[in-house]
């Protein structure tokens, strides 16, 4: 498994892109805008976008990329990505419908990497299981949730994850990995940009369907009351130990702060909104300014939860 959380703008061999495009045929498209594939809905194009329809297609892509050092990006549902206006110079990967299943066998749930978290949450409750209700409030995919160890309402992926199937686009490896080997922590894991989560096995507990449905309804109600809609990617910064990033941002006077086409939400200070037709670079600049103000006012250096894509290291929030 690869290490790392962000996808930069390293040089890409045009011959490799040509070879990958040839190998993947109609599944590969050049210069595809990534903004519409993210919840921010801003940002530039991928040099090459590949939709892997199924596991064999993903293995073919891995074989074509293995050993080339080509930057890769697994898009998922794009709910935690900020893609630079300059775009991403490597190969972006989208998983097809074959990866979106969610099957229940007793208390074991096998979910595809592209499965929607809210869908899996509702399906497990309908099956009389408990322990995954929290995921109804996270608009991401199972694969992305494993990579970031997503969570909310007192739980996270680590609480129920048993194992995952991972295809490494950098090495071509395709193997099962136990949850214990993923170094899962607060909004982090050992998975890197080239690792594609094909599926995840979850072990849940027997539960009461009516109680589970009530919990889901309460989570949805809370989310609508406390979090903004529109063009955002959820929490921008992770919570420092014993603190709330949103409270620190608000205390620094940043609620409602605007930089160009990006604004700190007046509803929740740790959510940043992008204007329709706005700029990803403005969002990045807003992150940098908020981080600077919190550092000056509270002495806390906020760490981005958002995955930055296509930015040079010198452009990422300091």
C-alpha cells in the first residue's frame, strides 16, 4: 500500500498516458473536467479519466500503470476532494456500477468500494443490523470512507471494518488487507493515492429496525439543521485533540469570511462554500487565510481534512 494523503502535480510521461488510453479504449477520456465529479463542483480537468467498469478492467488499468510512477487519483464520490484550477496531470479513476453493491449475510456486510454510504446505512438498518447508522450523514463512498476512516456521531469505519480488497495501481498488486493492517486513526489510514478499495467487509451487530430507522431520521434532521447544503466538501479541517475546528474558526472571526468565490459558511464555520462557477484556487486561498488567523488567535495549526489535488506543495495551506 502507498503512503500519503494528497495528490500533487508531478511530471507525467505523455507516452504512458497514451499507452494507458490505448489499453483502456473507450473507458478512457482525455481532459475531462473533475469539478462536476466533486461536491465542491470547481476545479480543472484530469489529463486522463478512466472508468473501470469492473474488477478485471481495474486490473488491466493497474497492469498498464504499474511501475510507471504516474500520479493517480481515485475520485469516488468526490465529497472530500479539492481539485486545483490547473487540474490533475495524471490518471483519475472512477469505479463503475459493478463496485456499488452492498450484500448482507447475517451480521457481515460486503460493500463495493463505490457503494454510497447513506445507501449502505439504510440497507443495513433495513436488514435489522446496528452500528452503521452514522454513515447516513456522510455523502461519500465506502472506498473513500475506508481511506479517510470517515466517521460521525461517535463512530467511524474502524469500529466495524474487518477487511478490504485493495488494488494498487502503482504496483499492480491485488490483495485482501485486514483492517488491523490499515493503521486506521482519526481521519487517516495507510492507504495512499494509488490504492483502490474494491470492496470492504463490515461486521455489525444485530439490532432493532425501528430503533435504527429512528436513529437515521435523527441524524438526517441534525445534519439539515446544523450543516449547510450547496457546494462544499464537509469539514475542511480535522478537529484538534479536545477541540473543535469549527469553534476555533468562529472564535478567530472567520465565519462568513470570503476570498474571491469562496466563503466560510455562516451556518458552520468548518464548512467552506464555493460559488457556482467559482475557483478551486480561491477555496485553497481561503483555507490558507483561515489557518493563518486561527494560528495567530489560538496558537493552533489546523490540519486539512480535505484532500488537495493538483496543487504544488508550495500552494497547499501552510
